[in-house]
C-alpha cells in the first residue's frame, strides 16, 4: 500500500461538530481508503489553530514539519481535511508549502477530502476556494460567506471574461497580448513624458490608429487605459461587501505590456498635475513661485491687446497682495538656465543618490511601523472576538471580525505601496533616473517636458521685483515623485456604531519628518 500523510487542525474554540480532530481524521482515512492509500497514525500531523490562526504558512510549525518529513521520506502524498484546513491566509500555502515542495518532489500530490482531484494552485477553482476560506476566517458568519460567494460568482462573470482589456485577447481564460498591445505601451510612454491625455488622443486619431470602440480616441479612453492595473500583469478582484472593500491582487497573472516603473511614473505625473496644475501650460513655474516679500503664491494672468489688427499676448505671474506683475518670458529666461544647470549636475551627483536612498529607506520604515501597529490591532480584535464567541455575544463577535477585516485591508494597501517603493529603489540603483533625465536634457525640450523637470526638481522659488530670485531645489529624486501624502490613508475607521467595549486602535501617523 502507498503511504500518505494527513493534516488536521485543532480549533481553539469549543469544537464544532464537523471539525473535531476525530471527525477530520475519519474523513482523511476514508478518503485514503478510496484512493488506495495508507495513512498511519504517526503520519497524521495535528496543528493547533490558536498558533496558526492568521499566520502565514511558513509560521505554522506543524505544517513546516510536515514539509520536512515529506522531503525526508520522499512520500509525495498528503491529505488535508478540506481547503480551509490547508490555509486560512490564502496564498501563503502555495508560496511557503506547495511550491518549495514541488521543486524537491515534482510528483507531489496534495489532496483535500472534498475533491477527487489533487490540488493544483494554478487551477481557477482552487484559487477561488482559497479566497473564500480566507474570507470565511475573516468574517465568521455563514451568512456573510454566502454573500461573498454570490459576489465572487458575480465577479467571475464580468472579470476578465466578458470585457477583455484593449491590447489583449483572451485564450483559455488567460490574457495574451494582441496586435494592439504596442499602442498601449506607446500611450504609457507618451504619458510618462508629460504628454496630456487629450494630446495623446489627438496623436492617435491623426495617425488613424483604431480605438477600442472603433470610434475616435477621446481623453477618457486614454485615461481608462492609464488607470488600468491589468497592463502591469496584475489581476485585481475588488470585493465590495457593505462598507467593507477587499481587494485581491494577483501579480504576474498574465504577460504585462508595460513595466511597473513606467506605470508608476505615469501615476506620479497624474498626481503632480493634480497638485500643481496642468503640464502643457506656458506658465512653466505655475504654483512653484512664492512672493519673497509677502509669502503668497504667485497667480497667473493672461492679457492680450490688439494693435493695428495684430493680437499681442501678455502673460504674467502676479502677486495680488503686493500688486506687481512679472512678464513670463523675462522671468523664464532668468530661471530656466539655472534650473537645468542644477538638474544636470545633481542627477549624476552621488549626494543626490545617497539622500534619495535614505529617503526611501525612511519611507519603508514608516510603512513597516504602520503594518506592525495594524497587526497588533488585529491580534487585539481577534482575541476580543474569541472571548465574544465563548460568551455567545454574536454582535461583538461580528464587530471584531469586521475590525480585523478593516485592518487587513489597510495592511494590504501598505504592502503594495511598499512594493512600489522597492521598485523605485531598484530604479535608483540601476541609475534609471539619472539616465532618463540625462537623455532628456540632451534633447530640445517640449513645454511639458520642461514643466515636468521643474515639478520633479524645484521645491519652490522665492521671487520679488527687486531681489534676485532664490531657487530651492529638492534634495532627492523622490521628494516630488513620491510625496508623503501618497501614503494610503486609513479609510472609514469610524466605529461609533459598534459596541463601545471594542476600541479601534490608533494608527501611527504616516509623517516621516
Ligand atoms: Zn507679495
């Protein structure tokens, strides 16, 4: 008879009748019998749920011991009672257990008693099952899980099947780049250099490039493409459940059309424009000029007169408080050479790289601190939930589950943000930025490119009619590229409707300085 392992998890609560260790064992042995497998008693691994709850797979002692035993004995088969026994933190089971084992034992067979076929992490059904069980452990109410199943199924119909993103075709449920994929890449490229969405639409229409709808390109078409994370190879499921939103991200789900960095630069450009105003404006220093006398931000003024039938444009930066105006051409002639000279020398300077690196490190530390705080809060909410369950307080129990879910969503956001920061760090190490800007300064610059450089590198400029202008530059690449206010904020943590013996734990402010 072929030998196999079994894996059972012991709940810390009063055993629910279907989940007791004995019942799990019986199911496993019955399943083994049907498959012609033998599971000796000492081959049944029992993990205590208290220690395993919410932990990722590699922190579960018994699961890791099982992995070692399988490698040592070269027995490739293990039976779990059901998916929820395998993993309550979804994908870590695959990352920490299944994939490493598969490398050593290619013919690994992971069975669950509720399925005839061996577990396959690349199978769509298994992914959904793992997601559902993660949800189940988060919202310990069968009604909520029922809703989620309905949601996920509804989600399945629209994603990604019925609406295939522009630039891809769908073959066997997988997205594959098609002949339009180069257009997507081109759109991202143009946008990363500051070309506006409207301008990109015009360029494509002029070149008679067919649009997704077959009609003319519009800036909204471009915007939808620029905002879609699908192009970095990421599949996102948004699961909306009353006030709670869960976002599941599968990275490297299909072939990307653009690299993450290009996407990030494009996002940053959108952010910069919403902070400082548009890029294709003759007012290159828009929102970067401050009056040296009164400290007000300079406004802009467009004037025109007609003389002998010819229109003359006058454009000024003005201080409304001190009541003076500065002609833009004159001012730009003064400021632009200084600005570009500074950028030219600083992008290759070691100090710029060092301060940039330090900035990113500090950034990461703040993110980590916040994640640690949130984990702490999850533990607290969890233990309150356990007490509530023992006392049969349904309301408090659900409130605790709700809180945990909130905190988890915040952690997910921070983790994905942290990944972006890592990406930038990599770009810094590979001299991506200095190369990118060097390349730019060698060419003759379009208005939007000049404005982008100013937004990236100029912190502010103090100006007045009498004094010489004072230029203040950013100390590192990321001060503007990665402003602190981009750190995701805690959302919707007002818990005033919850029983007041549940406290939300304060989240550490994300300020660095
Ligand atoms: Zn003033």
